[in-house]
């Protein structure tokens, strides 16, 4: 709090002098080697906010407890298997991925890579702008990428929670959730089988699927460097490779969903060890 | 009279050893209280006025931490009534909801604050990302944060098995089924069988202590849920809060 008036009274400014009393500040303690600042004491200002937020939150939770109780079904029994079997809601996104990928990818590799990818963010984002406020314009690329992944996570959860019924089939809210859906009409095919059906020799079709998958990752490695030269140079080799391999994985689920729904493709790569 | 008595109490050695300074209503004591209390010392003495703004943090990190405290409190209550035995666990929970004083409320609170915590931690991460608060020098704290997120999910998930009802058994069965598909160390995963993995020696077997979710799995999840993961997440939070102090809060200028 400046006290300009008092300052002037105590020590009038004098043009001829190279020094002057700049400002008096209200307070009860010494201010040695301090810059002008706009700070407040944590006690009571922040602590009050924390206390109030906690009380409001607790009140809200207690209110929920008055009308909604924690579920408890019949005792666990290995004899009756529920249909569908659902994981807790926060993992339903991963379970939903099982429709599109084999368990080693959906249940193990992709979740691990999500964790690794999240951890990598601060080390690959070299844009110094937009710290300390809700930024948008200066960090378009970073924010789009993050939201793209974030939204995937939540969309798959929402599908798993609200649209999956018996036999993990798709159910609309207005469908009869007790009636089994007849198996969907179109049957799924692997990409090499489809290519073979188009007249390609079986071995060549096999090879082509390998090339396409490798090509997918190579494209993510090469194209950005050609499209955004200066940005790529700034990133440097290590960050560039990390960013774009993670990006290839970030696009994997949308691409697979698109190919499945559009072309009834089951796997785009079949190897003796795993399927993709 | 009351004043004199209050002064007498304040001058006793017991009082002085407890409260090392007067009531924090002036700068000196407001500083001292932050230094001398280990819990308050997680905070700085002063912060930027603008960092207080609700619009900036929306209290999401703080509320995640509060959820953890509430979960610890209600969780300890639940532990008094719960035996991790497949023949008893379900009935313990049933009793809790009908026969134990406040048992239902404690269980509900434990359940809903767990769900709230999962959501809040995600939301907090979203806030930290959107405000660019992970950039240097706060990179490492973001990494700690990702670990905290992982622990939070695992805590919630291990707790899911404990009521030992149909929901619990089968949710964990689907979940652990995924583990057997782990490359190299799961018997159904790529290169698993080539490396000698079987149903009874792979990573899933290690996780649930058997080939199906049964007594061993219940005990393992119980220990993870009530001891191992809480200890880990507490350690993580200690580092997390310490780093916020050391790196400085990103709040707007
Ligand atoms: C158990 C989970 C967590 C708890 C209890 C927690 C708690 C907190 C608290 C109390 C703050 C102070 C500011 C605020 O309230 O926003 C904070 C800041 C921060 N958190 Fe968390 N957090 C958790 C998880 C995470 C996660 C998942 C991330 C990111 C992946 C993260 C990254 C950060 C960073 C970088 C800061 C510094 C922000 C700044 O300086 O503006 N935290 N955390």
C-alpha cells in the first residue's frame, strides 16, 4: 500500500539530488532486499480458502450420501458370470479398447505408454510461453494434442459406461437392455485377407500389410520434418523422435476405429507373435 | 479475571511448549506459525495475491489432497470392521451398512470420495496442463504428478475388490485378465510362451496369487490397498508439495 502523500511530507523530492525516498509501505516487519510485490500472508488468506473449499466439498459429499449409497451386489460367486462384466468406470475406456485391439495392446502397452507419454510432456514441450495463466493462442499445438488424447480417454469411458450392454454390444439408452442383440451383420476381416480378396497374391498381400504398418510409423517420423522444418530443427533429434512416435500412437485408436467402422477390418497386421 | 487466568495459562511451560508464539494476528506471528508447524510449513509464508484466485487452480489439487485425508479417515474406520477373508468380507460389509453405528455413512463417504478423488486428480492435471504450469523448472513435479495419478487409480481399483461381491470379483477378473497378455512376462502375451510363461508362473499369477481371483488375491489387494499404496501415495504427495515450494508456484504475476 503506497503512502505517496506521507512520503512527500517526510522527504520532499528534490531535483538536484540523485537520491530520493521512493515509497513508504505499511507493514509490521522489516522489508530488507525485497522487490515491490503483491503478496499476502498464507495465514489467514489461503488457509481460509482451503478450509472453506474443504467444508463445501464435505457438505456436498454428505449430501450425496443421503440419497445414493455405495453399491453392494450379491456375494461373489464363481458360478454366475455377469453379462456384461464391466471394470470400474475409470478403466472402462481401456476395456472399450478391447473391442478394437488385443489385450496386450489395450490392457498393457497402451496404458503404459499413456503414463510414459504424460511424463514426457514437460521435456518435449520447448515452448516457453503460456506459463501461469489459462493460455490458448500461444500454445495451440500443445493444447490440441493434449485435448485430443484427453478426449479419447473420456469418450471411450462414456461409451463403456453408457452404451455397452449384454455381450458388450452397442445399446442406446432407449433399447431394451435385457434382450440380446443379434450378432452384427457384417463380418470382420483381416487386412491381408481383404487385400487377397482384391486379387493380390497371398504372400504379397501379407507383405503389403507389413509395409503399410511400417509406412504408418515412418510417415509420422518423416512428414513433420518436411512440413515444419524450423519447428523440427528447434526440437532436436531426441525430442522429435519422442514427440512423433507418441503422436503415431495417439492416432492409433482413432485410425483403428475408423478402419473398423468404415471397412470392417479386424486386424491390419497379423504376425505369428501378435496381431495389431 | 478471565484475562489474568488466560495469561496464567499462556505462561505455563506446557502451553509455551505447544504454541511457540502468540495468536497469528500480526505479521510476525503469521510468519512464525507457518515456520513452526510442520503441516502448515507445506505452505509458504506469503503468496502472490493473484495465486489465490479460484479461477486459477479451482482448488483442484488441494481438494485431491483433502479427498485423500478423508479417505484415510473413513478407511481406518472401515478397517476396524473388515476381515480380508473370502468367507467373511462380504458379510462384514453388509453388517457395516446395517448394524454398525455410522457404518453405512462411513462406507458411502469412502466410496464417493474415492470416485471424487479420481475425477479431481484428472481435472487437476488438466488445469496444470492448460496453465502451462509443468514447464521448467516444474518438469519433475509433473512427473511426480503422473505417478500420483497412477497410484490414485490403482488405489481405487484395489479397493474395488474388497467388498467381495459380484461387481468386485468380476471387475477384477476382467482387469487382471489383461495382465496375462503382458508381452514377455504374461503367458498369453506376445513372446510369453516362447519365454516359458505358464498360467501358474506369469505376472498375473504374481498379482493375484493364483490362477483365479480368490483368497490370495483378496489378501494381496487388501495389503496393497490399505498399506502399500497409501504409503507410496503419501510419499509422492510429500515430494509433490515440497517441489511446489522449491520450484515456486506458477501463479500469474
Ligand atoms: C494425488 C494427486 C495429487 C494431489 C493431492 C496434488 C496436489 C497438488 C496441490 C495441492 C497443488 C497446489 C496448486 C493447486 O492446488 O493446483 C499442486 C500443484 C501441482 N500439481 Fe498436483 N496433485 C496431484 C496430482 C497431480 C498430477 C496428476 C499432476 C500432473 C500430471 C500434478 C502436477 C502438478 C504441478 C506441475 C503443480 C504445480 C502447479 C503450479 O505451480 O501452478 N499433480 N498439486
